[in-house]
C-alpha cells in the first residue's frame, strides 16, 4: 500500500533523496562563485572555465541512458550510493587539483556521479506514491534541490572566506558520503508487494528495445529544444560569464559575487 503524503515512514525515504538532489544542484554550479579564484590560483582562462562547466554537463548527459538501465536492473537504493562514490572521488580530485586538467577530471567525475540522483529519485517516488500525489512530491523534491543552488552562492562564499575553496569543496564531498550512506540505509526501491519486487531482470534485447522506444518518442525533440534555449543560456551566464564579469568589471569579491548570484538563483 502506498503511503500518504509525507508520513513519517515516507519522509524517511524522501529526505535523503532530497538531500542528495540538493547536493547535486550545489556541485553543478559550485565553481561559479570561486571562478575568479580558480582563474587566479591556477592561471585558468575564461575558456578553461567554460571547459569546467561543460565537462560536468557532458558527463551528466552521457550516463543518462546507462543510468536508466542499471536503475531498472539493480534499483535506486544500490545504484545511487554507488554512483555517489564516483561523485565523492571527483570532488576530492577537484579540491586537490593543481591544473586545469585535474579540475576538469574532477568535474567530469562529479557530473557522472551526480547524474543518477534526479532520475533515480523519480523512480522511487513513482513507486512509493500514487499518481495523484506524484506531481506534488516531485515539486517538493525539486524545491529542495533549488536550495542547493542557493547554498552554492552566499553560504559557499562565506565558507570560502573562512577556510578557502579547497577545504570547502572537500567538506561538501564528505557530506555527500554521509548522504549516500543515509540513502543506502533508509531508502527502499519499492513498497512491499510492489510488482517491481517480483520482476524478472530484462535481457539485453529488452533493454535496447526500451531505449529505442524512449528515443522514438516524438515529443522528445521539443523537450531538448526547450532545455537548450532555457537552462543552457541561464547556466552559461551563471557559471561562465557572470563570475569573471562581476570580478573584473565591478570588482566584487567572493561574498559580493555570492550575493549577486544568489539573487539570480532566486529569480530563476
């Protein structure tokens, strides 16, 4: 039987997933506030900064289809914490990097690791909640994710002013491992007696057939187009153009950049 909206039992399942999505949103734009520091400390150009942004999202996109396959076969409870190990490793690589290459490798690993959180969480919500409550739960879930964008602005800037960007990113990586452990302990792939628990694993032919069916959806190009002109333009200003502009043209320090980016994040 599926639980009512945000009962004690369902909150224990949803809460760590919300925390994971919040961290995913944090890490995807965490380099925005520290961009001028990266450019100064490691002699990175704006072109290099765009590489850092692109590497995360490229890795994020490339693993989506494999993520769908492993989520169906092994379940979110195992796969989300497993992939967060990759995200944790990427954050540590980024925090200790001494060159653009190291930073890019770190961002790529983070993108690949965090990519599973959103889709894996939707799978859990769809199995635990009836259709009439699913959209409400997704709205709550996305709202918590938005907090990650806010944390990546003024709070991140404040932490950087105290301990520096390397220790701050390393600390957030440690928090990620705690969240991964919470997911492994608290999340369940499906409620008791759910058909998923009695399924037979799909063979390769069935998996490829499912991928082909999804890609043949005629509405998919419209979704791609909408995201291309919407989110891509926002993140380009937020994470690539904005930080050096605020630093070079307006002379804003870490805290000032964080405040402006927070205002932008709230507005979007």
